[in-house]
C-alpha cells in the first residue's frame, strides 16, 4: 500500500502542490502551485522537498519551502512567487491525493481540521474492553479510539497539534535535516573553491611560513 503523502493534490485533473490549505483571512481560497508545467529540475527539487520528513510533518508546506533552495541557490518559495507560479484558487476546486487511489476534497479536509482544532470532533469508535483485573470494580476512563477509515479525517488527524513529546521529536528531526543541509552546502562550497583554484591557481591562498625550527 502506498505511503500517504500530504500537500499534494489536483486542481481539476492537473497535479498540484498545496502551499496553504486556506489563505489567511479568506478560508474560501487556497494557494497552490501546478506541477505539471514546471521545468524538470524545478519539479524534481520541489517534489524532493515535499516528500521529505520535515515537509510531511508541517501543517503548511510553504513554511518549509521558505527555508529550502532550488539547485541554483534561489529560495524556493520566493522563486515560485517571482515566476508567478503560485495561484490563489477556490478551495472547492482542489482535491488532495494522499495516495494515487484516494481523492479527498480540500474543503472536507479543512473542515475536519477545524473540528479537531476546536475540540469538537467526537470519537466515532470507543473501545469497550475492560481491564482483566480490577478487583475494586472501579470505573476506568479510556481515551477514545477514533476510526480513521475516512481519508479526510485521517489527513486531518495528521495535521492536528502534536503533544510535547511529538514536538520534541519533530524538532530533533528538523535539526537533523538542517545539519544534513549545512553539511551538503559546505561540501558544495569546498568543491566550488577547489574548481576555482584548479582553473586559476593564483586565487588559492598561499600557505604561510611554517613554525620555526626548534633551536637546541
């Protein structure tokens, strides 16, 4: 079974990435980028970020794109804006496709997320099993188990606010991604320096004199 992926969908029959599920202050509209007409290099770089752990844990992927770069070094979110590829469209025109076999209207997802954020989403299934040993026959409280057979509800639950432990785990994962990015950037910078020195050896910094010999 395909792993569900957030932030991807379709407007009509055309694939897109949903940058913001709702425009701030205007919940009837979303911000998207159609991906079918992107240049190959831009498309591949964008989708690589969308499928990353950091992006899949984010509620709004635009925040992640604002921290990432295309291969030419340009900021992803800014470049998409400069190229006029970010579109403001009606939510009713967009469907999310967490898997190739699923298509969920974005409006339904937004509605479910609002229910969760407002704590007004009642459980649809409660585990009736009682503990095997309860000698005092005391009443026991259980956390409700929500059936996630509805793709919209499952997607919404993935976007719900995590607890402190999950926040800590997410921060560590994001730190790891940033460290990997920093290491990659440093390796790229070093490679560019070496290529520059190869093309023009005079640009390479001269090594200073070594330590003076020790006099006995």
